[in-house]
C-alpha cells in the first residue's frame, strides 16, 4: 500500500531519492515467512520506514543529497540501519535532504527540492525534508532523520509531524555520514508521539563502534508515551525564545499550548537564558569548522565522483576539480568558513570563543533544569516558507533554527510535535519540548499529554 502511495504522489512531493521496491517487498515477505514459521518477530515487524539518505545502506545508494556521492553503494550498513533490519522494519527507500544535511529547506539537495505536502510550493523543512514529507504525505508511517541544529525538529514542525532529537550519544553515529560530529544526532520521525517512541527504542542504545555513544540504559520512552501526563511538572518558558521574527500565529498557538499545560496540572516558570542569544553565531562557527574537517575525506580517491582523471593531472588537481564539481554552494560556503575559522591565528578569536559560548549555553541549561523538568518553546519562528524565498539569503535561512540550535550545542534531548495550524496561513505549527540529557522519556510523557 505504501509503495502504491509513493507511486501516486512522489512525483509531486519528491520525498524519495531512491525507492527500493524489490528490497522492501523482499523484507515484507521475509516477515510473513517468519510469522508463518512461528518464529519470533522483531518489535516493528513489517512496518514500512523512510530512511534519510545520510545512513549507509549496504544494498542501496547513499548520496547524502550530494553529487559527490552519486551512485555510491556503501560496503556496510550503519548501526541504525542494522538495528532497523533486526527489528524487521521494511525500509522503503532513501529520502531527500539538503546536501550533507546543511540547510533548513531541502533546497540545497543536489537532486532538486522536496515539496511540503500541505502546500507543494512551500518547503518541507530541512535538512530532513524528505523524511518529514514522506510522513505528511502518508508515503511512510515512520521515518529517520538526523539533527545537527534542528534538521529533525524543524521539518517536523513545518509538516505537522513528530520528530525527536535524542540525547547526544543516545543513537549511534556509526555509518551516519558526518557533518558536525559533536552535534550530529540521528533520531525518530513519525506522525504520533507513541510511534516515535516505538522507533526510538529500536534505534537507541550503546554502540562500541561509536566512541561518543552513551553506555547506559535507553530511557523508557515507550512507557512514558503510554503514560502521558504533566501533573505536578515544572515547565520552563525561556524569555529568549520570543520577540522579533516570530510569526503571530506561531506565538498564538504556542501560548495556547502553555495554557493547556497549566490546565493539565503543570506549573509554568519563566526562565532567563542570556547566552541563548549567541547560540546561532556559535553554531555557525562550530558546525562549519567540524564540517571542513569531516568533508576532507571526499578527495575523489576513496568515494564516489572523480573528475578530470585523464592520466595527465596530479592527484591534487583531480581532488580540486572533483570538489569543485561535486559540492554545491552551501557546502563550499561552509568548508571555506570552517577552514578560515580554524586557521592559525584565528582559532582563538573564532572557534575558541564559539566553544566558550557553547559552555555558557550548557550552563544556562543546567541552571534552568534546576528549576524545571522540561522547557517548551515554538520549534520554529515561522511556518513553512515558500520554496525560493530564502534561497539567496543564508542568514534568513539560518534563522529557521533559532530555537532548536541551543539543544544541539548542549547535547540534551528535544521533541517537536504539532500544536495546531497558524490562523493566518493554515499551516502547521510545532511545539518544542526540551529535556535534560538522558531524560528523553520526559519528552514523551509531556508530548503524549498535550498531543
Ligand atoms: N539548518 C541547520 C544547518 O544548516 C541545521 C542542519 C541540521 O540539523 N543538519 O546547519
């Protein structure tokens, strides 16, 4: 049924870069066979899923939305891919994304944009716009995203779906193509809080193949989603997540959510987190710095594209020609920015001070979580904007992540879930819930209560 739905709508939506029809049917039949033989089935047996094209898949291409990896079929499965298969999930295919997960609209994909199923002329968010669009268009009931600065939560917000950025280290990054390693985190996307929880439990957990993976039990997220409640909870509202640039309808729906939380028995506490104002600036030094280093491996020798290798050129020239042809504008902008920020003489002024800001943000969160159990905010300042509107204005694009970035810098967990439609444009608004590290279960407890 989902393959038929993809056939019917994906030409317009363009959520998928690759549909693995044969593989999906084979997986589905294998589940049937297991069932018929009375074998034990995995926890998500037979449930179809759309996988962001940033996770390596042994039997399918992995492009990361870039020309530089066009046609590359990885020799191994990411830990997350392996866990999905072990849970008997049916992987439908790989979803569109901003190149190397750099963007907030999926317009930076080398393979063309994805439409928002609510209005195909608008963006589905990014970088994981393919995954969120697949959910909103009913092409898949579950999807996987990655969130470096908001790429799970912002697409969820603008498509009226649920997305969770687990605690940093909660889900293995092994086989997840690196953008900014200290921020990148894979996580579940779904249409309901409980669905997200069921997927979360399947993909989370310690992995010796990822040295930053946390060696501790997975927070009980399914139990929390089944027992939604905010009774007696302290909920923080941060002063800095408001003001200029926030759309009236977004603010209205957010305020209504706060009233709902109160009526369900939560106490609302106002919080001051002054360093959050610096989060965007710090992020746009740290993320490009790490990306300039991570993307050095795309040298035309080891993976994918190779341009100009005609026997007359040096390896260095082939690398340069390949990177020139294979990377898009946003990726180049970030590699240049990051290389500059890390160069000798500038390190203290840029990267060094961004790291100090990062510590201040973590401390603001620590102080806040002495007073509250969770923090809530709008996920994004505005609803989905028209495709093309911010394409030539990187700063305007970067503002989409104003409320999501602090969480990545601190490494704690956060969810976006729908909280109604903005009255002025009828488009979905996202409510963000933020919890301390390894308290991901709180997101689901609160999310299930207000869903
Ligand atoms: N939009 C942000 C960026 O462009 C975040 C992307 C992400 O979370 N992968 O970097």
